[in-house]
C-alpha cells in the first residue's frame, strides 16, 4: 500500500490554523510565557509554509529561510525568557500590561 502525497493546500491550511491559534494566544492571553509560546507557534507556522513552497517550487531554497526563522525564534525565546525571568524575580505577579517595571 503506497502513501498518498500530501497536497500543498493541506500544508497551507495547517499553517493557517497554527498561525491563527498563535495570534489568538498573543491577543487573548496576558501571561508573558503563553505569549512567547504563541509567537513561537506563529514562527513554526511560517516555517511550514516555507518548507512546503520549497518542496513544491523552489527546489529546497525555502529550507534556508526556515533555518533563518528558527535561529530568530531561538534568539527571541532566549531574550524574551530572560526578560520574563528577571521580571518574575522582582514581582510575584507579572502582567504584560504593567511593563513600567522595565523602565530604567
């Protein structure tokens, strides 16, 4: 029994669903850790589209873009998590609407 090929529209649909779940997480949630995870979900949705289009048309050139997105996501996660940890140490409760703590 052979495997059926997955269409490009399926990849785009999955990516759109993931992206909008990420957008909903950023817009609706006020916890900074959940917001960071939602941003990572949006980055991964973009990676799925890059790799899908690379497979379909660009002969794997999209893998380079996906690698760049992964490196930016890793840097964003490291810096964002460091800021969140620094704020959590000084306050028991962290809300992204109260960013006055970060002013020097």
